[in-house]
């Protein structure tokens, strides 16, 4: 029998630190735990919520649901069969992402250094295709093992199946609610090349002729620590909004009106706008609305000072999005999953 906790407090299971209770919660430490929880009569008819580190969710109230707290451990390395040009690192869904980044670097397998210090678990990383400083998970990815609730079986989903996009994947669209990821397999090419395309990272490493993965990791950690609040100190979920994609025509019109607009050309000819810049220019940086607010060093990050609710945060987020839309004609969309 799975160990069901009734009316389980979730404050320590979401990095915003919102108070909410789960009708039932189960610590899932193995695939057997998962199967037992799903087969338990108490789970019948209840919606299912899967939580990793809770670093990309907004809890808006108590969850009349069975919450699976994914804590499956594991770390295994093998070389790819096709010529052994990469290491395949398979990790349990519950492993801490940053611990994994550090461990692969220490074990002589570079490739994840640009993704250092991203909060959350390995199992949550594919959901939004985590990315930072010029690298996205999909560039270091082989596949996931997941329980397919529709098929009633464990399945393997490869890079194509996961259908990754910018902060997006199958798991946020057609596969939402269908798959429960239990393990992730990363693909770390042995022919490692540093990725220094992100201007701020290159500047941080200035003076280093050929930085190794550990040096890049250290630089990423330094930048993130300066700009992003530590969830252990201040409730947050990293970037709250995605950087919006607009057509070249719209971007050029905006640039004419606002010559200091920050935008990035995309391979398909469209442009990504810096949502942090848009929000900043609307005057929201550092603004508080009671217990919730906008971080003072990065306008893309919403914060919870304590004693607030997810609903308050969403109200502030809507006000920000409406203001940006009225001023720039662009709708910015939240990145976290709202529960
Ligand atoms: N900017 C402002 N004011 C602000 C914030 C940003 O003017 O308050 C400007 C900056 O000056 C810069 C531009 O906006 O020119 C972009 O800012 P930054 O380099 O900080 O990156 P970002 O677009 O805000 C994205 C990711 C981060 C990731 C960094 C580095 C998204 C939604 N966010 O932020 O990801 O760490 O790039 O790659 O794509 C996350 O997803 O939680 C996250 C932190």
C-alpha cells in the first residue's frame, strides 16, 4: 500500500512558498511506489498532480487531488552504442537538477554547465525544456522513461516524441496529464564545445582564453546569483513570463517607436522580445502589491514575500500583462504551470 498523507501541506513543495494543502500526497521513490499509488482505491476519481521541485508552479488554492511528490533517485552512465560519441546519463526524476549538473562536470562529462543553478528536479526539466545562456535541454537530450496513463504502461519517449519548443514540450500540450516522467536520459557529446554565444556570459568570462566547463558553470552561477533571487530566501519561480515571439514587421515598428527595444532574431525570421525589458519600461521593476511583487533586479521575476496567495500573484501578473499589451501591443504569457 502506498503511504498516503491526507491534507498534506505543500508550502515546502513550491518555490513561491504559497500555502496550499493536497487532499492526498504520496512520496514516490520508485516506479513501484508510482504504480501502487495509482492503483490505490483512494486515488480513484481524484485528479492527479505531479510535483518535482515545485519550482515552476503557482498554487492558487488547496488541491482536491492526489499529489505525487516525485523523489525517484538514480544516476547511471553509459556510452552511446553508435560509435560511442556521447555519454548517456540516465537520472531518476527526483534528482536535483543543479546537483546533476555539478556531478556530470565532476565526472568529466561537460555539456550542462550553461544550465547550472536552475532550480528543480531532473524529471521536471523536459516539461518546459529548460534553457539558459544559449543552451536548451533539448540539445542535451536523449529521452525520458514515463508512465503513460492512457496506455497503462511505462514507455520511452525520445527527442522527437517530446516535441520541444521554447519553454514548451509535448508535456505542456497534447501529453499534459498523460505522462508521468520517472527518469530522464541526457546525451552529452564527447566532442564538447563551449557555448559562449550569450553576450553576458562571454563578458563574465572575459580574459579566459579557453574556459573549461567548470569555469563556465562558475560564471553562470555568478550571473544568476546576481540577477535571480534564491528561492530559499525569497519565493519565486524564475522567469514568470516567456519572452514573446513577434513578426519582423511588428518588431521593426516597435523598434522605430522605441529605439532601445531589446530583441533577438530567430532562425525563422521572427523576433523574440525581452519581456523583462517590456515590464521594466512599464515601471514595474521592484514594485510590490502587498505580499507579492516584481523583483528589483530582474523585472521578469515575480516574488512572494510571504503571507500572500497564488491568486494575488496572478492578479499582479495580469495587471503587468495588460499594461505591456496596452503600451506595446504584445501579450506576454506566463511560463509556470498554474494549479
Ligand atoms: N532587461 C531589462 N530589465 C529587466 C530585465 C531584463 O531591461 O528588468 C533586459 C536586459 O537588459 C537584457 C534583456 O532584457 O537586455 C534580457 O534579459 P536577461 O539576459 O536577464 O534574460 P531574460 O530574457 O530576462 C532569459 C530566460 C532565463 C534565462 C536567461 C539567460 C526566459 C523567459 N527567461 O531571461 O530563464 O536564465 O534568459 O539565458 O526565457 C527561467 O526560465 O526561469 C529563466 C530564469
